[in-house]
C-alpha cells in the first residue's frame, strides 16, 4: 500500500503474518485508530465533549509530535481522518480554544469507547509483562542503575506477535494514571470500574504495580525511601489496598440497598 493511499491495510489470516508482513499489523492498527478518533471528532469538538480539557493536551502530545508532523504518518492522517486533523490544528491555535476547564461531572462520550478498547487490548498486556520483569530485575539487581531496556518480550496486535524492547520508562508514564485510579473512592470508583469493565480494562484495574518510580533521564529509578526488600512487598500492598477499597464499596452498596 502506498503511504498516500486512503485504503486501510488488510492483514492475512495466517499466524506467520509478522514474518511475511512485519509492519502490516502496526500500520493497520494506526489507521484503525485514526478512523476511531475521526468518528469521535466528527461529533465532538474536544476529547471530552464540548469543552477543551487536560485530556486534549494529553492526546495532542503523541499525535502531533509523532504522527501529524511526520511526513508519512501525517499523510495517512490527512487522508483518513480530516476531523482529527481539524482538532489538531484547532488545538494548535490558542485563540480557538478559549480557557481550558475540567470536565467534572460530565459523561464521557461513547464515541471514545472504541479508542479505549484498542488501548486496553494492545497496550496493557505488554505493560503488565514489563512491570513483572522490572520487579524481578529490581530484586536481582538491588542498588544498580536501571538500564533503558531490559531485553526483549513479545507484543501482540490483532493476533500477530513480534518482539520489542522492554522499557521501564513506560511504567513511569502509566504510574500517573494508576495513582489517579487508586485515589478514587465512592461513586467515582464505581464509575471508573464501570468504564474499565466496558473497555476490557481488567488488567489496568488489577495491574501488578512495581515500586513507585521517578524519572531518571531516559530511564527510571525507584522513588526516594525505597529499598530492595520493598520490591517484594509493594505490589502486594497496593493490591491489598485496592481490594479493601472494592470491599468497602460493596459494603456501602449493600447498605444502600437495605435502606
């Protein structure tokens, strides 16, 4: 397929697709994501609806820097997703955005569900494996600087698997989303869990968190006040705390039903 073509890739129905078509699954996934985002922005001007929010800037960063500005992937975006391109260009113009507000209390548009389903399906298994490998590495190398990569592992897109590097840095980026989730309680936690259930997010909800991390150049390092022994205890402690939150929430629901 030519980069200028607007026709999405079609993957062969065979397990050897990575051998014969090493980039087809990645390119097909990118094009499918563009179509999903374009469908959303055909209805809504901003990520969370009618007002710009921090979510717009979170999505804008990777889409603008790594896709829109790239000659090849940018051409695909312009060919397949004109509403998405209009959103990128609108966000670049500060005069068009107005004040950025939190969209508190608003329902997340259903048009984002396909995007979240894709992210959970494609990214969470690889991130969970990264977390487990990283925790094992910390236990085996106490006090050593964390390298940028920890070998190779497989990732899978639409049934096609291939090796990629294990990047601890990705865990530092995910950590902020996990901390936000773990801070929830009451109705906020119920709403978040309902969204995770609807988007195949069980692995995010029950993620094997490593120790708290801080950024260290292009890699990461354990956050202060951490020692090697806590590498074995921290994931279990976080999961225990999360389990207690869910149990307390279930008790609250039962009490409300009794009333």
